[in-house]
C-alpha cells in the first residue's frame, strides 16, 4: 500500500487535481495489475495544455506523445540479435525479447545468457515467453510461467521479468490469464489489432503479428489512426504492439520501412519497452497529481498512484504550466534532480517532468 495520502503537499490549497479514471479515487487499494475493463475507463483526450501557472496534468503517454508502440521479438532468435541491435542504435529505439528459457544455452536459436545480458546493457528488454513454449508436458502451466520468471531473474541479476507473451501454436489453449496474473504485470496475448488506450486489457494485450501497418486507409491496424482523429475513433492515442519471429530478407526490408515511418513521426509515437508501457498505463490510470505555486520561483507537486510500488517504478510524464516570466526550470524529487524539459505552446511555457509516483514531493524551480 503506497502512502499516497501522506505524500500529498500538506495543508495548502491545491491548484489542480488531475486523474484519469475512477481507480484514482479508490481508497486503500494497491493493485498488482488492473482488472479487465468492462467499458472505456475514460474519454480519450487530445494533448492537454494546463491553463494557469502551476496547473499540472499527467500525460497520457511518455513525453506527451500521442501513441505508444512496442516492438517485440519471440522465440529467442539468437541469430538476429545483432541485426536488431544495429537497428536499435541506428533509429534510437529499444525492443523487447520474449524468450523461452529452456532454449537458452541449449539450442542454436536459443542464444546465450551473455547475449541477453548484452541486450539489457544496451537498453533493450528480455522477458518471458514461458519455460518450454508449452512443449514440455512435464511442466504444468504454473511451472511454465513461474520457472521462466525465476530463470530469467537468476541469470540476469537485478533484472525484473514481469512481462509475459503467451505462446501460440498447437498448445496455446493451455495459456491461462489467471495463472499468468499471479506472476506478471503485463501479458501479451490478444488479437492482431491496436489496443484502445482507454480499455487496455493488461493481462491480454493485443499484438499485430509480424508487421507494421501504415499508409493504408481503412485498414484494421493502421498506425496512422493512432495519431489523428479518424473514423476509427477508439484507435486514437492507442497502444500498437507487434511481434516478429525469424526475418527473411523481405521481412527485414519491411521492418526498416516501419522503423523509418515511426522515425518520421517521432514527435507523436513513444516507441518503448513492453514492460514500461504496461507499467506506464496502469500507473497513469490510478494516478493523481496535485500542485501548488509556492513562490514566484517555486512550484511543488505530488504524484501518487494505486499500483504496487514493488513492481511499478516507471516515471510518468507530468506537464506543468510555468509562470510566463520563467525562461527555464529544473526539477528535483527526494533530493535528486529529475528530467525536466521546457517547451512552448501558443506563447505558454510548460515543463515536461519525469516523476515516479509515490517517491515524494517534486519541487520545480525557476532556472
Ligand atoms: Zn513463440
């Protein structure tokens, strides 16, 4: 249970209370993962520009991007790790590997722990695709999930394995979201479509198989629909996940076209790790922010959420309207300086700051 009430700025008039959904008002709850939605959790907003100095708003996605994209790779694909790393460096993007832990060090395609450690060191992520891809009958479904998590965390010390991708194929009927939810905070499982931002099923995230879909009007999973209001209203600002297996020459060309498209729309897409996006969404949907102008040179704010702090520690981007006479700003939380970028919109100045919920009051200072 996060001490969220205690971290609020004490005894002062608060300028703004911003929340995304009714979870934020649920007292005394700390979620391991959000339950499946029964309907839209909130209205899908455009970018929000707080009106008065000191007003704060939690951005729907990191850096106030319009939509989120996660690019994932299944079944270890050891022979293609170097190629993906090269593209990651070239485009400045990070990818998520979902690995079958029994294959590591035992199969050519399975790779080595050294390779997966290198991926993590380079900013990519390595998460679970079960212990045996449900192929080993000696493992029940609980074993498949639990053992894979334990093996990753043992062989990649200090690295949390809290996301899972359900295996497809002949054994896929053995997948069990309820069992998975015991161990994981995000599960890739659903259909080949875009996840509407206001009704993401975190234990069944949809993922498009083997492709980027863009510049194709009326298509079922068009990335363009995420960054413009279209007839596909519910896809605006959504989460596009895709997953790749072994890439032939033609597939590689397609991936490069997809990465180029994303780069061309870099201001609008957050290309992140699967686990980060799953954390961001759930923190955001249970978060509230309060803010207050303390003096002509200082703004205080407090961000809390209802997710279990043991598993959820990704920063949310908070946008704060600055007084007009501030040229620049710096921010600190709990004695540490935190990332703060000042941007201008229609003559107003705004700070985008990266704040981990429940880590103490943030002070924003004129610079
Ligand atoms: Zn697989």
